[in-house]
């Protein structure tokens, strides 16, 4: 997990290695999951407080899959930068 901090909207982006599944034709890949578009803390510090019948924060998180090359030992970070850019757009608009 990559803890980001700072002024950017996403608190974290988890990066997982998925071995894939040949039987289902799923190649090995990296799976990225954002944390911050929904209300992580539930205390109003980022999003307005909502009740149980309303979406949490914006009501979604971002996810991305990237094909994993055989020589890769750690996930590339450029997808996290793209996700952060998308989150900034959502927060600003």
C-alpha cells in the first residue's frame, strides 16, 4: 500500500500483484485500488457527513489493472499518478 498524504485527494492507493488465471484467460497483472473518493474516516474532515441511506463521499473508488511483465518485481507508480489526477478532477468538478 502506498500512503500518499499531502494535498492530493487520495489517502492511499493499494497495489497488488495478481498471478492471473490461464484457464480464464486472465494474464498476470497489477491491481491498483484507490482510497479517498469515499468517506474513509466518517468524521467530515474530507467529505460532508452522510447518513446510512446516502453514498459515502462520492460513492465510489477507482480501480485499475495493468498487465504485469515477467521481469517486474514491483508495481509501476505511473498508474497511481493517473488515478490521483482523476481524483483531483472529481474533487474539483
